[in-house]
């Protein structure tokens, strides 16, 4: 099992002919104070939550929404990885979506996917589903991306009954 990130880690990953520079920033209160140092030139956000820790979801929501208000991140698509979906205490994607109040992000491209990051079989880990979505959105022109965000959020509100 992978330990929690202390400080930060950087990794470059090539996926679908895109090279992602991934900054893994620690989630502790001390580490969050430094997040804004990484916002400049950020093109996407991958926000990982532990699906089995519902008691920390309020804190995650507050930090996520605080980050979404930052000027440097105004157009960054948001991919939420609901990790540890194989844990017996894991809550559903719908519950996580509601706890994080993702439906309120009306002018932003966002997507949530269930993951099991430590699963030895990459297809079972389900990380590709999120990266496929992220690659598709990042390759769109900004105007098309904004149109997609408005459309998807309208559909989500209708499905959610809001």
C-alpha cells in the first residue's frame, strides 16, 4: 500500500500521445498551504479522495472549492479520482459527488471516476477512464471546452433533479 504524500512528488507520464507532468501534492494542512505555488500554468486538476473516509469529505470539499476559486485555475478541467472503491467502507460515486458538491461547479469541466490505484491489474485500477476523459477535454479548443461544460452541467442538473 502506498504511503501518503509528504511534500510533493513530480512524475511525467505519456498517455495517448500527451505528456502529463503530474505534481502529487500532499494533502495535509501544512502541505495545502503550498498548493497555490503550483497553480501557475496548471492545465488540469486531478483531485484524489479516499472513498472509505466519509468523515474527511467535508474537509476535502472545502479545499476543493477553495482551489476552484483561484484565478489561475479558472479553466482547468477537474478530474476527481474516488479512490479505494474496493474498500468495504467505500461510499458510492453519487454520494461523493454530493458531498463534494460537484454539481455546483456549473462552468467547469469535471468528471468523477471510481479507482483502485493500488490494484495490481491496471485495467482494474480504472485510472485509464479518467485519463481518457482528461485527454479528450484538454485537446479541445477552449471555446468548445466551455460549451461542453455548460451542456454536461445542464444534463447533470436534469438527471440530478436540481
